């Protein structure tokens, strides 16, 4: 019997997957920034700006944030070959798909059950990306392929057809749970409510009252049911039926109730086909259902976005930012206050700036140097209340809050001069303990009472990391202190004892215990590969075939090698 086939997108190198190292994050307080005082009780200070490769950063976030992110917005390089200054944007299709696949799989795990992914992309890869997202998120979780009209004027020098739109692919983590927020009504939308009656209805005491302005809406629906097909007699005596292929939106009994409540309009002379009155007073608080086409007049255009960024870096403007009003639209639909928003292609920092102004918690990742030249200066002005452009006036932004700046730690292991994998010399004891905790699935939380509690997996299961060689006496004392009701994973350079003697201890040697877990020493998984090789060479590490790896310049010997002494 043949295996059941599935519908999928295939490309060269699809089977190649990186074994990512879950790096720890190192805060640099000199680059973190906070307001000098609280502006409101709702100020948020624990936002995160991460400098480094975004695939490694996503992996670093996975342990802490799986299932917690409400909205992921990404604006990845479009693979157009247009030679962006800040991105290598000419990756061949297959490599581009592999690199996007690797990131989207982690993003899917980071999303909460009621979370959603929003990706802006152009025609070059939109349709491939749609099928790729169908595989990762499930076709049933596709929400919409939105369209952003990003230019107010055509390109007269276009060779074929002027490109004036981008796609917005939207996926829910679980579509049966996810619900979009409605948008605030605009004055233009309210302007259609022009009609008004002196008396609109009767309250519970039998008194007439006014409901305010209304407009006449269609009373029929295209879903035909027998209960919706019947004759209506107008006040003038005319009898009317719904058009062919349609039915009345309400049952006959409900319609009679609405006529009595003055909610049905038959025209000035009482002989028109009936319409239903939609009152502004009743829809104003409900908002407007979002549409799939976003016009530049509503959410801005490329030109607006470039002008916004010029205020923070006039010497080196970012070429492809998104307008703040565009990001506000995304976050208004997908999030509420205090929800976590993630952008792993931060660019000029628009997502974080808008999320901050809207009272959302945010995480941004950026590898390019514009993390320092564009994003940090921009966020500082937002926090100080000096940025009154973009959506600041619309959301009444006054400043406040802050963010923490992190960089990715170097790879835990490096090769010494003899090719042996050893602990990176840049790691101190705390960094080593945090890294081993993350690799073994423990939460790093050193105890102030017990030296051997560096982290925990449950309330009774702990981990201890040391660079020492432990003797039988030391392990015996440790076992007695742990006690019969707790268990401890001991990670050490080596040990001199029969581990079967200690029922509450599991003893492993580092770095040997982690050697096979990851690709070590790989610092760059960015979108920077220009050409796909026609025939991959046979290599010991297949992931290196389709990825450019930044070689470590420092090949110093670490703390100890995999074969340093101790029991097997």
C-alpha cells in the first residue's frame, strides 16, 4: 500500500534543516533606555530590542515565549534583486523559501492560541509564500490575502505595469479561536447616517424617543430560506416580494416587530421596497469590520513612511519602511493593550515604535547596524515624548516606558587549535549555567539558598552546572543534600564515581552532553546567499551547503575539551 501523498510546495534543499543552537541573550545596560519618570500607571518597561541574527534570536526566545505572542508582524526582504542597502535582497527562490520556512516554523510555536501572523510581501514571492504558510500554519488557518495600495501615483518609468500594491498575508494560530477587533469609525464612515426622524421608537414605558441619524440598508440576503420568502404589504397598500435569488433578512414575525418599532423604511410616500434603518447610535460603539484592501489614504504610503524615518536619521534614510498608520491598523485588528507583539525583521523600528505608543509590549530583532543608527534613536524619542509624528496625535502619546537591549551570546562551543570542541572562553560561570539550562530545557533561576540549584524543570527537579571534576565524596554530599524527594541533573567537567550509587542524581559531562544537540559556531543564518549551487557537495555538515556561515575569528582554547578526564 502506497503512502498517502500530501499537497506541498517543493524546492531544492527543502529537506535541509539547521540544528539551531538556543543561544542565551545578554543585556547591555548602556544601550537599554527608559523614561526618567513614569508618565502613567500603564507604562511598559520590559520591551526587548535584540541585536543579532533573527533565526538564532527566534530560537533564543522560544523557551520563554512559546504560546505567548499575540501578534507577529514581519516585513521580510522581498527577494526582488533590488540590492537593498540594509538587506541582501537577491536570494534565489529556493534558498529564500528555506530561510523563510525555518523562521516561520518557530514563529508558529511562539504564537498564542488566539494569535496571528501578518506578513507583507510583493508579487515576486507572495504566491509561493502563501503555499509555504499553508503547510506551516495549516490551510484552514488562512485568514486573508490583504492588499495595501502603497503608492498614490503610478511609476511612469515602469517597463510593464506600474507596481502600486503589496500583499498582506494573514494567518491565525487557531482560526476557530482568533477574532479580529473592529476598527474605529471615521467621520467619513459616519457621514452616510444622514436621515433622522423626530420620533424613532418607543421605550419600555411606551414613550416615543429619538435614536438619532440613520441610513437605509438592504433588507434582503443572498442566502435563500423559506422563512425569508413572503409578501410584505407597504403602507401605501403595495405588495412586494424579495428579488429572485434573494430572501428577506428577517422572518415575517420579526419584521412585523421591526415595523412596529419604526425600524423599517418604505420611502417618503410609503410605497418603496422596504429597507432597514441602521442607527449610528447603535453601531458607533461596535466599530467597523476590517476590509481586505487598505488604501494609502487610510494607512499611508511609502513616501509617508520615508518622511517619518528621516526625522530620526536624515543622513541614511531607510529605503523600505512601513508607515506608522499601517502598523497601527495591523495592531488595532490583531491586539489589545499589554499584548505581546513581535517583529523579527525590525528594519527601521516602526513596529516597536507604534506598539509602544499603543500600549503593547513588543520584541524586535534586527541584525543590521541600523539597529543602532535608526531604531535606538527612534525609540529614545518615542520614550521621551519627543516623537509627535506618525500616530502619536491619534493615540494621544505623551512618552514613557522603556526597553532592554540584548545581543546574542556567542556560540557555547568553539574548536580549539587541535579541532576539539571546548567551552567558549567568553563564557563565565553564570553564562555557562544559563546556556546549559536552556539546552536541557530547564528554567535558569539560581537559588540564593542552595549553590547547586541553577535552574528547575519542575518544583522537585533541578540542575547544577559546574566546571569542576567532582569526586565520589562530593557527589555523595550533594546527593544527601538533595534528598530523597528531589532529583538533580549534575553537569560537570568530569566525575570520579559510579553514578549508579546516587538514585537522585543524573550526572553528565560537558561539553560531551551537548555536542550532538546543535550546529556549533554558526553565527549567521541571515538572508545573504546570492546563488544556489546546482549540485550540493558531499559534506559532513549538510546545513552548510545552503547557508553562509560566519567563521569565528577567535579560535582560542576554551575551558575544557570533550575528552577531559572523568568517568565515561
